């Protein structure tokens, strides 16, 4: 039971993958614990400098001999006019003042070319450090990058929100695909289809993707326990990827206020917003989301808006103020627990093995 | 396998329920075929007069000796000012003209009290005709209605989109609850929570409801085959309710153009709209939905808007024009087939029994 092409390829005991959450959540302790207890740990390296990534890989290698993955954001072309940035920044100014954030003028707006340079350098670290698994969010890298990684026998995983995106991921030669259901917390991974159309629930998404691609499918979105694991396998997936469930684990780097906010939330209290980063993402509703709801369509694209809100999120975190933090969460917060990674994985497997239908 | 409290209570062979789709889809042939082949057929009686309901019950009884259900819309209080109605009607007028619909002034706007009178009469028919199963959408009937139906030993099924709604359905004394995931086609059944917040995918919704109520749970939304059936059971549901899968069956009364539109659709081509009826519902995107998108928030509530668009939907159907029909569909249209009810049910059971995880 629970052995398949994915567990073989990734050399893991259980078909359980820890979602690569960016922004300090995937500590070395979290990644190593997942890999040590039979799953696949993943570094959410999207926002990391090459050196930070290199350092974390070394640190994890001291904690586990098992394989783990690195997840990168595929950079997107973007345009943001001075005027658009100025308007967004002015809109955010009262929130900065409320949180006593002084640095308004020092915001360094990213440039598209810098994103591509950083991505190329991250890829070099992955190859240099002989990381065996590399996954991507927000799109598909160029075929040059794919070929380079494949020459080094690195297993490649794409992220799709629709059948069409999964087909493109297979076509470029990736080895497996994460299908992100509408239940998923955090950023939407859509890159071909609009963010609204691509909000497809896993009950619909998994079988429709499985019927159209030959590479193995990993289910992501709202999966928290053995029930979700077994249901995903019934639908045709070969593994699950879980974010929120690992985020509230003791080993995760998520702020305690953030963990507590998830534990207190209900299934109908997450919403989609683009106000934090410029990309649509699912998180627990709070004052920041409510204050920006009417204006969110005017905000600049990712990663510009992300930069504009950085000081707000940072100040809110240091003030333990959940109302202005990005509290990404999937739609199953009632199933979240504070526990060790070991306990989460073992309870999942025990539960899955006991389900009789 | 596949035997549980729901199959016992409903006296059905398989835990498969045909969703009660209103508006002529649930023909007597469809309802009877489902009940004859081991599932539970349901009359979508929401828009029916007491006499129409009585007639269909008699007709189905000539076709099956097995039990079947009747589904009713719980009437809602609503307000619609003359001005609001006039504005909506004016907005729709160019569409009426495009379809050569003449009757503009003859529209009879419903009154709240009529909805409550019709509901009371429908309940009387259910009792009179000794229908053994009655389900409700759009809310919870008064405890007087519940008590009356229970005195006649009628099994009662509510519809919920959130944990809170499921808890209320249990509290008033219903026997089981349909949980409607965000994947579901047709009208949203939310009655306590806003339509947007209550868009929870089944992977999240089923286990969170199951953990909070003691009555058995029926999963609805995007389920089309044995994979969806088994996945729902893994998540803790005891049966599935399927709309789109039965809608494209040969026995269903859906327009051929409508069935064909589903067969040609993809998982990312359904959208939520309130422009057809005044209540949010999921259907295949078309010209009517696109034309009304910007204005839909200004349209009057259900059932007033439904009445205003009736002639448009009727004319479009008679002209085989799918662009102005309401093409309700769940998020799994790629899994739809034109087939008999017998073939659908038997293939589902065969498939479910073969799945090994």
C-alpha cells in the first residue's frame, strides 16, 4: 500500500510531500523532519538569494541523509508604471502609519531582469549542490533551463491549476505535476489560465488531469490527514502535497500568531486576495484584506506589490498583529493541529490504513 | 462494500443519489431509471405547481416500485422595488429583442407570500402522496413543517455549503445532509453564509462537516464516476449526489444543445453568475453571462430576476441558442458522457470496486 511511481522516483517511504512555502516557513528543521519521517521536505526558495539557498541546503544536509527538494518561482515579465506604484504606495501609507512604519521612500522596486538573473543563479546553486529534486511555481522555465537540469538528472516537478497547464508541464519534459485545487492556501500557481477560471476543486481537478497526462500527479489543496491522502489516491493522484498541515507543525518557522490564527479559523474564513503581493492567494480574512478589497484590482503586479507591502507585513509580525500579516491558509483550518512532523505523518498513515470503504 | 446508514435509510442498493435538478431535467424516466438501477431518483420540484408535482409522482410510480425523493426550494423573504425591477428589465431588453421575444410587459413579478403558499401546498402533496423522502434547498423549513413531515415518517435531507449550515440542519432534526462543494453546478445552496465565503471544495468540506455532525453526510459537487464516489467515502461521506453526470444521461429532460455544451466544455469554463435567477449559480460561460457580468450585482433577488429572464431562456432554448440558456454544470464536464442511467451507475460501481490504493 502507498507505494507507486512517485515514491520510487523521489525515494520516499510515503506519498507525502511538504509544500514549499516561501518566506521563512520551511526551516531546515521542518524540511529535514519531513524527509527523516518518510515524506519529502521542500525548501520554499522563491524569495531566497543564491547564498541563502546554498546555506540552507548545507544545513539540511547536516540534519538528514534523505532527499529533499528546492522550489523556485519562475520569474514573470511585468510592467509597473511610476504612477501605478505611487498610487498603490499612497493607498498603503495610512496602514504604514498605523503600524509606525517609517521607511516609505526607501522601497526598492524590483526590475524584471533582476528576477531572471536571480532565477538563473538559484538554478546554478541547485545544480552545484547536487539537489536531486527541483519544483517550480508560477510557470514553466525555458527549455534551456529544463534541459540543463535534466542533464544533471534532477527530477523536475511543475505546478498546474488546470488540465491545460498540466499538459504543458508534461510537454516540456517535467517528471511529475502538482495539481493545485481551489482549496489550496497561498499563491495560486496559474500561469496560462486566469486566476478565477482556474479555481477548480480537487474532486474535479484530479481525475480530469489524470485522464489527460501520463506523468504522475500530486494533489494539493485542503489535504490535512489520512482521509485526504486516501481520497486523492482514489481520484488518481499518486501523492499529496500539504502546506497548511505542515505550517502549524512545531518545526515550521511560521509566526506563532499565524499558527494560532489558523487553529482558530473555519473553512469559510479564507478568501482570495491580490493585495499582499500582486498575485492572487488564499489566506485568512483580516483587516488588511478588508481594507484593500475595493482597491486590489488597481495594485501593481507581482513582485512589485509584494515589495510595497513588505514593511507592513514585517512590522505587523513584530507587533504580533495578525490583522496586517499575510495568513495564507487552505480551506481546511479546522483540521490543523500543533504537533510534530513525526506525529502528523504517522497519524496520517495510520488513519489511511484504517479507512474501509 | 458500499452499504451504510444511508443506503439502509433510503432503501437503495448503491450510495448514489441523483441531484434534484429543477426546470424539466428530472423527467419521470430519469427519476425512475435511477431508482430502478439501485440509486435514489429525485424530482426537482422547486418550480412545480402542486398539481404538476402530484402528476409526476403518479407517473413515476407507474415506472418504479422503488423509493424516490422530492426536492423543494425553501422560500425566502425578498424585496424588489419597482425601480430595481424596471432597471433590470430595461437592461435585459436588448437581449429580448435580439431573440425576438415580444412579451415585455406581461411579466408577472412574484410576491414573497405566494412562494410561502406554494411551498405549503407542495408539502401537502408530499404528505398526501406518501412520498418517503423529502429534501430541501435554499434553507431550512420552519420547525412546524419539519414536525409535520416527521409525523408522517418522511426522511428529511437538508443542503449545506458550510459546517455551520450543516450543524443547523442537524439541529432542526433532519436525517441527513447534502454538503455542496464549490465544484457543484447550478444554484448555490448557501443560506447562512455569503455565497463567496461558502465556496469550499469537497476535499476540505466533507471531513470538516463529518467531524462536526452526527447525521450522515452526502457529498455533492464534481462527482462523476467511481473515483469520485470512492474518494467521497474516504473523506467520510456515506453517499454521493450527482447532477451533471445524470443531466447528460439519455433519460434526462435537458435540451440537447445543453447536453452538447457540457460535453464540449472544460473544467475551467464554468463560472458563477447571479444574472439568470438572482441567486449565485455555476454554469458554462456564455454570451448572456458575459453581457450581464458587470451589472449582475444590481439585479433583483431570486426569484424576481428568474422571472425577468424566463422568456429569454425559453426563446433561446426553442432557437437552439446556447448563448442565452442557463447551462448549469459542475466543474467536471470533461467526465460527462451521453449514456443510459443504467450504464452510468453500473460503470461507477464497477470502477469503484476495482480501485486499489
